[in-house]
């Protein structure tokens, strides 16, 4: 079979019923153009998280690898299910957060759901009110909001421009789904973990996870034109 991105998404949606239902619901809601439509997808996302989609997806990927010798199975730690202009959906194994890893703002709204088998800790920070995303200001500083713990089947949402989060999984890792909106902010800000001060900014490309490198927060693809605050 063809393994183009569009064909692969359609094939997965057909083989994984819960994923197909979710994609149809999201497409219907987001097509209306309502800026709050992403948050209206929360019930559908929660249903997907609580379904057996992960099990069905694993079986489907194994079947495809057996049927098509040219198909390269995805990483066992991260699998991009959808990477479209309107939204993204990524399945990732989240491991412990690396000590001193910089914190990064969210260019898109984010919903995260825990598939399990273990819980996920989330450190939550608030971006300083009054700072425009594209304003390079040395005084930009985060405010710690505490931590939350999510168990299997539970979801949480974080708004771009308001929240910065760091995911901290168990040593064994726990499987999570990450549902992102279309771009909301143009810049992704990077903050020092100790001082919570902004240190640089770069183009806010869609967030991606890199658990294969034992990183458990939303990673990024660095642009060549970063702005440094030094």
C-alpha cells in the first residue's frame, strides 16, 4: 500500500476505530472556524484516551510492517499520528525530565492524555501577563503554579500564551497522547529552569516530543534565526 502521509493517516483511522471517530469529530468542529473549537474537542479526546486505540494501533502497525516490506515502523518511543495545519496528534512514551532542561513556551494550545500504565507528573508555570509574544523583553519571567498528576484515562489542557509545562514521567516511561491546535503564537520562548527568566526565542514550529533522547517535555525544532537575551 502507499505510505504517503495522507494515506497512512486514512489507513490508521480505518484500522483503529476510536481514532477514526476522533478524527471525524475534530475535523467537524475545527471546520467551523471558532477560535475556541479546539477546547470543544476535549470530550472526543478524552474518549480516545480512554479507548483501546493504543492497542489497536500497535496491532495495525505490526500488520502494516508485515504486509509492506518498504514500510519502516515508527520509533517505539514516539509516533506522529497527525501533523496537519489545523491540529497535531502524537503518541509518545514520556520518561523522567532531564535535570536543568530549559522550559519552553507553547506555540499551540495543548491537551495531554495519559494512556498508562503509570502516572504522569506535570509541572505547570504561568507566563507573565502583559508581555506580547513577539516582544523581546529581558524582564520576561515565568511564575510557578505547582504540579499536577495525571493517571491513565485522565487529560489536561494548557493554553498557548498562558501556560508553560514540563512533563516528568516514571523511569519505565508512561504512554501519552498529545493533541495540539493550529499555531497560536509566532515565537517559542525558552526559559532558564533555575531563574525562570527568558533566555532566547525562536520560530514557534509545531511542538514535537523526543522521548528517544530521554526528553519528556515538548521539544522543538530550532530555527536558524533565534533571538538571544544575553
